[in-house]
């Protein structure tokens, strides 16, 4: 395993084998090997985990530039010292690197208000198989020059090039944050409450829906809406007043607040660690479809209820594959997002990729005409 210490060394680690048509496996800290397609055997193995420098950070500028191997937790801790944040909330956060989070386009509960990496990354330097260091975007929040090149890397799972440096837009942390847990006896009543919240004046940073099987893990086997509110004290108090007619819920701050959102952020890793043959299926749907999708999951399920992303958890990968097949027949955009490595070559993880898959393959051909880099990592489609 090669672990370059600089971008020049990373460029050499890619260019040298590629010039001899040798295949390359690229990763950060390998925290998400269960995610997406298989990690195919390769002639060369490269990790960006040693690229850990903070290159440019002036808190008053609300931007930061870091190398791709910087641990995600180290980045968020540094920002927290200045009451700032990059609210992506990726799973596997204790072990993930910045490059891995961006390359997998990982996000979590606060996606509802703040978006994904595509909304928070303002620039990037990536390294191609030709050994070129390509800069895209910059360190200015409104700078859009060349940003589309960086967007190609987000969610590519390292199939195009190696992310070397990432520049982020940084946000101020709220003055006060408070969590609300609202229980409901059915998915329909929970969705009705969600609709009232989304149509209201106050807009929470996160709004997650747990089915009874998922709610049982936090001691309430009902349909639960988890809401994260931030702002000044007056704004957060108003949330409490306006939510009280919806359900007899609870509100809390401090350690309990942090514990709840850590649990929701890390639900996938926790489930997979407890079920060796477990799998997770992700569905992207409209807000109107969300109730039907959530009711169709036979086991624990979690939804980003304000953005239409649903996760269903299966103790056996075979069951997940069967459910995925039925979901696709219903026209849902679904993928087998996490599964054991030994199953990946036998399963259709992305059954209906859509018409843009051909464009994605052409882009792959431009960056990697011999298909040397992270072969099959993008759900075996690329």
C-alpha cells in the first residue's frame, strides 16, 4: 500500500502504474468499503490517508482548505473551536477522511437545510492518472470558475481521479440548538405533522423520520419525528411552542441533543457492525412518496423526511436484494448502498441507473480510458 505524503508523490503513485497499464485501487482510510461496489483486486494500492495538512484557514473568511487525508473528526473539531461547522454529518465520521466523504458524497441529517458536498465544496485539487494536478474552483464562496470539474469528483468513488485538496465553505454554528422527538401512532400522522412543519415559517436544520423498529433502539417503539432546531434563544423557544400541538414529544439540549444526532448520523455503521450479513438499501423519492417507501421496509428504517432520502436496514443481504428488486419494479430510484464485500459481485446493486449513466461512462473514458482506477467501485456500473 503506497501512502503518499505530498501531492507530487500522489501524482507519481498514479502516473507510474497507469503508464504501464497497471490497475490501481485508491482509497482514503477505507472506512466505507461496505459502501457501493466492490474493491476489486489491483496491481497497485494507493491511500491518501497521510495527506493531512490544513492548508488555509482564516475563520473570518468562512473558508478552509485541507488535504484529502485529513480525518473528518479532526476537521470538525478544528472548526468547532471557532464555533463554525461544515454540516455534512457523514456516517463513519470517526474513521472517515475528508476525501472519502467527498468522493462518496456522504451526507446526513442536516442535508435538509444545508445540502450535500456539492453545496459546500467551493474548490478542489485532484490528481489524474497522467500525473496532472488539476485545480478547480477556488477559496471564494461565490467563485464558480471551473467548479463543474470538482463536481465530477463528488460521488465518483475515486473512479476518475484522486482528490488531493478540498476547499469548503464554512458556516457559523447556531447560538442555541435544541432537539425535539415527536411520537406518532402511524406513518400517516407523522407525515401530516412533517408537512405542517415544512409549510411553516420556522425551518429546522434536520427532520428525520424513524419507523417503530428504528425507534425501539432509543426506547420508543412508535413512528418518531426527530427535529433539530438552531438559532437564537427566542427562535428555538418558538419551535417548542409551535411543535407542542403536534404531539406530546420531548425537547432537550446538550449531551442528549448531541447523542441523538450522533445516533441518527451513525445508524448505518451501527447496524452493519451488529449484522455481519446485513445490508442497507437507499431510496431517493419525492416527499409525497416517502410514506409509502417507509411503510414498505420490513425492518428498521430511517428517512431524511425533508429531503426524500430513505434508508432501510436488512439483517440478511438476500432479503435486501429481493426488496430492492420489488422497489425498482415500483419505479423507485433505489440502490443497495451497503452490503458485505463477498456479495457485491453477485448482486445487482444499482438496477436502474437512469439515462445519464452513458454520460458518466463517457466521462470515465475521458479520465481513465483503460479502466485502471477503482474498477467497478461505482456500484459495478463504472
